[in-house]
C-alpha cells in the first residue's frame, strides 16, 4: 500500500516574503523609477518599517504554533506552576494580547494555563519577557532617550518619525517614570572602579530650583504662593524672577582626580600679564565622575548618597576627601553632620570662583569697573588669599575703606566681602590645596546643575510634577555618568523578575 502524500508545512514567513517581493516590485517596475532620491527614501522607510513589522508578526505566530504543538505532543505534562506554587491544570488556546513595538503594532497569541480561583499563567509571556503594558521595552527605551533630552512634545514627535503613530504623550510620560524605578538599586549594587590612595576623592554639592506645578511645591512654598496670589499681582517682576514657583533640587558630584600641584599665579595672573617663560600649570582633571540629583529626596539624603558613593570608592578612608561648596551654611552643616556620623576626616574648601566674585565687587568699590587699578587691586587680594593670607586681605580692605572714607553704598560691598572671608576662614586653606594638587572650584557640580536641570527642566514653559521631574533628573544623571546601557540591562532583568516571579525567587538577588 502506497503511503499518503504528506503536505509540506506552510511557510510561517510567507507574508513577509510577499511584502518583500512587493517592495522589490515597487523599486523595479513601479512608480519608484520616477521618484527623486528624497521621495525614494521616504517610501523605503515606510515600506521597510512595514516589512519589519510583518517579520515580527510572523515570528510571533510561529512561536504560538510551536507552543500549541508542544502542548498537544506532551499530553498536558508537565504541569505549569504559578508564582504562588499552585498548579494550573487547564489549558486554553487563543488568548491574544497586543504589543506595540518600534516597528508598529503586532498580536501575540499564546496558551493560558488556568486554575480554579487563581490568575492565568502564560508561559509565552515569560519567554518573550513581555511588558505589563502594551508598549515594548525597545519602544520604551527610545521614548526615554528622546524625552530626557527635549520636551515631551519633541520626544513624541521624534518617536512618531521613527516608528509611526505608536505612542501618545501621556503614555510617554508614564514610560519615563517607570524607566527610573531601578536607578537607586542599580547604584547600590554597582561596584565602582578602584584607584590608588594617592588620588584625592572629591565631593561637590549644590542646589538649583525647578519650576513646579502648585501641588508639587513644598508646603512652605505653597503657602507663600497662596498668600502672594491673595494679595494680587505685582506690576512687574524682575528678569528671570519666578516667586514661590520653584522647588529646590539638590545636586551632588563625586569624582577622582590625579594631583596637579599649582602656585597662586597659576590661578590669578599678575598685573601686567604673565611671563612667557613661565606658562601656567594645568589644574586637576575629574575622572570617573558620578552625579546624582533629586527634587524629592531631602538634601540630607542626597548628601548621604554622595558620601555612600565616595565610601564605596574608599571604604577604608585611606585617601584625601575634599569637599567643595559655595558657602551655603545649611550645606556645610549637612556635610559636617554626615562626616561626623561616618567618622570621616574632611578637607572642606570654598569655591574660589565665589570668593573671586566677592573680591571683584569690593575692588569696584575702590576703583572704576574695567580699570587697570581695579584689576591690580583684585589680583593682589586674590593672590594673598590663595597664599593662605585671607584674614590679612580682609583686614586690609576694611582699613583701606576707612582710610578713604568710602560712602555707605560703596562701603557695603567691602563690608560684605570682609564678612564672607572672615566667616569662612576654615574653608580658605587654598595654599594647602594648591600644594597638594587639589581642585579649588566647583566647576563639576556647577556644570551638572546646568546640564541636568537648566538644559531640560528649565526650558521655556515647563512646569513639573514630582514624579516626572525626579525621573528625568535621575535618568539624565544616569546618562551623564555613562551608565545608561548597563542600567537598561539591569532594569530589564529586574522588571522581568517583578512581572514573572518564581516561587523560589526570594532566594536570589541581582547585582549590577
């Protein structure tokens, strides 16, 4: 008896092959022959995206058929267990869900394993690591990268140009917030690169305001805003003034640096210019810089995070710890309290740029702005401060003001500079810092404030809620640190564990 003919299995990618043949036909014999190159680019982009979407759909359909064939062949064994450990004894095919990926929308067909009084289990969802929502992880990654560098409207438009109309603005915001949930855990698990004890360890702290929606302001600011609104509008605000509309974000930087010894005249050139025979020595450069910022966490917590990052780089406290601040007393109090709690000896320095601004203001009290005399006066005082004679410089300027009997308005600038210097004498040991090769300015954290906050959160018309501002801040800091790709893999694993927990999952932990 002759055996029956066996029909070949249908080609699972026949629709993709048809789409590719149509694309070839369009290029070879269709209207593409009369297109300009830019029209051809647009046509290929559209048809190519549809081809990729069809390939994705065909592959998902093939996996669905294989899953059904495997269940039929196994005869219902082995049983599938749910995350709580209970078996799912019934199986039901044809359960469908939608997935929107970077190529467009696709369907996912899978088998539901069911049990009485318990939630369905879909092993195919776990195998594909499908997200909880409709949008794929690849689409979420694209949305995050676009949203943290421009406005949400610009990000939505960029995603639409790349993927078509697959994502709305509200959902994009939700994806950004969800993408930042594992950043704290990532940096807790991440082990920093070690370095030698000769390299100083630098910590810099600063703050910058973010314009918030009324419900996201701190309570004191919200009450002040309500009181101001009840009093009526002012006729005119100062340029850039946003009264009672901002919430302070705290920014911290931690980095290593190779010592670069310098002299005072490497910082402040002498009157008349530098000698060509003695070029200024370069200052220390930041390496392995780590930034963090938060608008939700208190300044105490951000300072503690910076100290934790520094301690992970120097757990035995063998290196020189240098903290640079702008002179805000509340920051100094927090820093000293955290150092005392951890038993760390700090070298606290005042940002020299702030000192120079006070000295230049005092110089203009004695001499016209832009004059050679003002430049000489400021250079003399700043050089003395760098050489370790800040108290003498403060006394000399007040004595000169008394001798010249300056008017009260000009005398106030000198008094302010004197008060600033004498109240921070403990943080003005620049002679020690220059000899040891330490940095003496807060350029790293000032740049972080501009990049993390001003360039994104302070764009025209932006008003933030707490969750959105915090997520964008943390993601921008993550990208600045160069950790985004590594974090995204970490976040994907953590998200998979949350969505598809196993009964023995609590016995394991994830490291970065």
